[in-house]
């Protein structure tokens, strides 16, 4: 009879001592605990940042794990850490800053509409070059994850994936409409439905007009993007 089963890897043991020995070396358990620990650290980092912004904690001051665990906001911060990992944000701290600056109630932290207004806010307020840099980083990460050469991104990315990246602001409208290769290699391949959906999120005409009046910005975007998308 196998009485002792490891819940991480499903191996079974008839003796408790063997099971105990296994627990010390189970790779799956170690992995689980590692990710769990990373999630915890992300949650704690957000909690600390929030407390500093609320002037309840001085910068650089520490908070014990116990204090975090016992806070009535523990669950919210752990969920927020997960939310800002599964949904694309520039950084979880920036998202937290946005929530604080706009006095967004805790109950709305992880709402779709909040994430959308955060993306809108960045599109409208952050300077174009900063947004271009963020876009380059996001595309670089995407390419690494999906084994694609960054130089081939605009020719090979499917319109569907690109649309999702535009909606999430991983591809800023400054780059989408302002970088030559995005226009000739990506926008040339999309249909009316695509443009219509993108328009609902970002208002295409707004950006096209903005770029028409901003030659210097357009040149700077070009230079910034060329560095990543034409050279290796
Ligand atoms: Zn195991």
C-alpha cells in the first residue's frame, strides 16, 4: 500500500521516512515554492510602495513578512501582483502609482475598465520617445518568448497578435503610425475590421494627425526603432 503521496509530483511511498526524504529533493515542490516566493515578494514590494506613497512608511524602511501577511490588504496586493503579471503594464509600480494618483478605490484595482484607462492615460500623457522605448522593450520581450527575430517582427507578426499588443499598449500608436516599417510591413497587411477595432481603442485619426504635425518626433521615433528593428 502506497500511503504517502507527494502532491507536487504524484510519486507515492509506502514509508513515511522515504516520503520525508523525497520532500527534500522533489524538484517540482522546489519550483512551486520558488514561484510562490517570487509572487510573495512582488506582492510585498507593491504593499511597501503603496505604504510609502500613503506616508505610512519611510522610503527604504522594511516591512516584515508577518506584517504583510496580517494586513487586511494582503489578498488585494497578492492579486494585484498577479494581475500586473498576467496583464501587460509598463511595470507593476507604475500601475500602482496610477491607481494612487487617480484615487482608484481598491475594489476597482483589477477591473478591466481601470486597466483600460491606465493604458489610455499612458498613451496620452507619456512622451513619445519614452513610449517608443517601452514599445521596443515589449516587442523585444515578445520576440524572445516566441523565438522570433526582432528584425522580422513587423513582417511576420500576425495582425491578430499585433492588435492585442496595440490594445494593451505594448505597441504604442506613436510606433504603429509613426515608424516606417510598422506602416509598410504591418499596417499594409491589416484589413478594415482590424483598423476599426484598433480605432475603438486608440482613435487612429488622433495619432495620424499628431504625427503629421510632429516631424522631429517622427524622426526620433524612426531612429529609436531602427536601432532595434534593422540592426542585430
Ligand atoms: Zn514530489
